[in-house]
C-alpha cells in the first residue's frame, strides 16, 4: 500500500459489534473499505467470527471486551484503537440491552443498567472519540429504536433510554458541529438474539408482522445500510437527524391497520 | 479531508440502481437536476421532467448519456392534472416500465398573510402538493408492476418548521409529508414512499436570497454545519431511498438541513 492509500484508509469504531445489528454494521463497513475496531461484552466467540469477516474482506479488525457503560474501559479501548489504526472516521454505538418485561417490573438496579448500557454508553463512546473525529471531520451514528418514539409499556426503561438516544443525537450534533456529524437510526423489529424469544414464538412473530406495513421483520443488514449511508459522505449535510428504519411500523397505529 | 462517498457508492456494489427507470419531476434544474445525475451514476436510466426550460432539461439528459445511461425529457405543468398524467404515461411507455419516481418540481412563494391572493394560494398548492399527489397517483399502476418500486417526495424544512411569510407553501409542504406517510401505509407492502426535507439549498429558487450577502451569511451562521446546502448534498439520500438498500424504510421523512432546525 503506498503512503497516499494508507493516508486515506478509513477507520470505524463500533460498540456491540460481536452480534446482531452491530455485527452487520461492522461487516458492511469493512466491505466499504474501513478498518474496524469493535467492542463486545462477553461473547468472545461471536466477536472472533465478526473479526474473521472483517479480515476476510481484506481489512483489519481490532476488538476487545469492553463494558459500554464504563467510561474508563471505553476510553482505554478508544486509545487502543487510536494506537492500532492511527485515526478514526466513524463511530457507531450499537451496544444495547433490554430489561424485564412489564411496566412495573423494573428494579432500580435495572433502570441503571438499561440506561447506562443503552444511553450513557453512547455518550462515552462519543466523548472519548470526539477529538479523533474532529481531525477527520468524521461522523457518528447512534442506534436508537422505535421504542423511543412510540408507547412501549413492556419495556419502559428501554424505551425511555432510546428516546434519550434520539435527544443525545440532537445535542451532540449541535455540540460537535461543524466538524463532526451525529445522527441516529431508529430500528423497528429486527431479527437478532435480542428479539429471538419473540421471533421463535409463532404467535408473537406473526402479531409483530401484522404491525409492519412492509410485511416482514427487519434484518440486521436493513439497519446496517442506513448506518453506512448516514456515516458516509453522501450524508454530508445531514446532522442531528433520526432515520426510522422499521418497515413502516410507526405509521401503523391502531386505526391505521388493514382489517 | 472530506470522505469521498465514491468508495461507498460504487455502481454494482451498494445503493445501486442498475436496470431501473426513474422519473424525476423538476429534473431540469436545482435539486432535481442533481438527483438525476446521482441516479444516473447509480446506474439508472432517467426521465427528466421540466416545465418551460426545455434547453436546461435537454442538457441534463445529455449529461446522463455522458455517464453511460439513457435519458429522455418530458414537459408538463405539474399544476395541471392531465399534463401530469401524460408525463407519467410518457415516462412509463419509454421503456415499458417505471421503477421509481422523485417529485422535485415545485415553486416557493413567501407572501405575508395579507398579501396572499386566491391565485397565489391555488398556485402554491397545485404546484407543490397537487403536482406531487397526481404524479404519484398516475405512477402507481406502473410502480405496482416494478420489482422494487419506490417514491421519494421532496418536502422542505418548512414542512415541519414555521417561517415568517409563505404560510401556504409551508402548509403545502406539510401536506407533502403527510402524503408521504399516508401513501407509505396505503401502498404497503408493494410500494415504498419516503421524503427528504432539505433546509436552505442554493438553487434558482432562492437566488435572490443567497445572492444577498447579508442573508447568505445569516443562514450560514445559523446552520450548525456552517454553510448553505448544495443540490449535490440532497441527491445521495434520494439515491439511498430509491435503492434496495432501503427496502425496509417507508414513510420516513429525512431532514437534510445542516442541523439548522436543531434549535
Ligand atoms: N433487534 C431489534 O429489534 C432492535 C430494534 C431496535 C433497536 N435495537 C438496538 O440495536 C442495538 C443492537 O441490538 P441487537 O438486536 O443487535 O442486539 P444483540 O443481538 O443482543 O447484540 C447486542 C450487542 O451489544 C453488545 N453489548 C451488550 N451489552 C454490552 C455492554 N455492556 N458493553 C458492550 N457491549 C455490549 C453485545 O455483546 P456480547 O455479544 O458480548 O453480548 C452484542 O454485541 C441495541 O442498541 C438495540 O437496542 C434493536
Ligand atoms: N432550494 C431550496 O432551498 C429548497 C429547500 C427545501 C425544499 N426545496 C424543494 O425542492 C424542490 C426543488 O427546488 P429547487 O430549489 O431545485 O428549485 P428550482 O431550482 O427553482 O427548480 C424548480 C424545478 O421545478 C420545475 N417547475 C417549476 N414549476 C413547475 C411547474 N408549474 N410545472 C412543472 N415543473 C415546474 C422547474 O422546471 P423548469 O426548469 O422547466 O422551470 C425546475 O425543474 C422543490 O419542491 C422545492 O420546494 C428546495
């Protein structure tokens, strides 16, 4: 690789890249020519498999177990990625968890873990990389959820955290402009380990599809395409936005359903 | 250094529109023209619609051919339903198919409420909202036959954020956004309908404003990204929303405004 090519090698950092949506993002970014640093929490085997896809596309992978809510661990990982790759163009914050089912089932412990992992962790991911992104005039994509836009009584803490993500994208877009763009995607029901319990249950699976005008569950790649678009220079005048990627789910309120 | 999206937007890899025919209304100038060229770069054959500027449309079509794609031009006043229907028919019959529709034809008028006339009211609604609706309606039978059909409407930041003056334009653009959601729902699962809502973009539409140095500076300062938008800033999003990569996106309205509405 000549010096100029090395200079133009793009680098992305993805939190929660071992599985699901984060993994699809890692793979798509690698195919688009990025070297990728990504975190996971505990599933080292999945992380290795994701990294193998990156190296299979001829790009470099750097991955470590990092608790997304731990400021010091996140900062340490960003430093490691900086040392490994020398620059950073794109940050995608996908690490996330859901909590116990039921509006009155959330313990204070769980409020904390759901908020810290989904929302506060995204803040640390951006805070610890903002100076790198400013240098490259890079961009950030936060993974929110349509749960942050509609009523989600089954997961009140998760829904509130995801609404927080949409707000965070706006505030950080303002704070980091003009050098760095910050946007969010709000996925609907996507087939990953997070939703496997519902997908694997035929009645729940079908009930969910009935609420999706496009008539199918989402795939991690549906979301990854949107993330890649927002991260790319094609979105150079877009900041503070939340792109809904849900097969039309939020359009489908009760009076709006086909009978 | 700015990221070159050519690495992400290679025809044949991602956001590809090969083997598709797309009609772009208002393709002769401004945002529509940039969209036409972006779609051609993505591999689409493009029908370039215009109203009066035949020469401008012909030269856009020529640029499409220079990119290795096919193109034709079609005239219509989008305020006239029969003309809109004729336009869509001509576009569909060109290659016997229509895979996508982008509705960029439009006009801006900014009168105060006292200055609004009946004619002015009707003009703004017919051209911006009626023109969009009747074009989509005429295109539906063609789109239903396409393998992965999609519509992208062009709203405006004034479709959801108020400005002082031009209330009818703002109401028409709000109408375009609701049209987008209503038809995304009604035409599911077959046809996707999305919208982009540009902020301040330098085109003939607002030449008076952006050529006034003071106004130009005021908008650039008010925009977090620090500048006016260019038509080329809007086009890639339209490309993404027409491509199969956005197969699970429908009813979305995407702002492209440099963050000017954030507060
Ligand atoms: N699936 C959906 O329908 C859906 C819908 C809307 C939004 N989302 C959002 O999309 C994002 C990804 O969800 P998914 O469905 O892909 O979930 P998933 O398949 O369960 O994957 C979650 C990923 O996050 C990582 N992770 C979890 N907690 C972490 C922590 N404390 N520190 C670091 N990494 C952590 C996991 O690492 P390990 O592999 O090590 O566990 C894994 O890589 C989440 O933010 C989720 O809220 C999902
Ligand atoms: N520029 C902005 O800042 C901005 C911001 C938000 C939204 N928009 C929207 O973006 C769209 C394109 O605007 P633009 O800035 O690109 O405008 P523009 O440069 O003035 O171009 C307008 C286009 O619409 C066509 N058109 C005008 N009146 C028509 C009619 N009665 N029938 C058929 N076609 C007609 C024109 O055709 P001829 O060339 O034949 O005249 C031309 O192709 C509009 O919907 C506008 O509301 C623009």
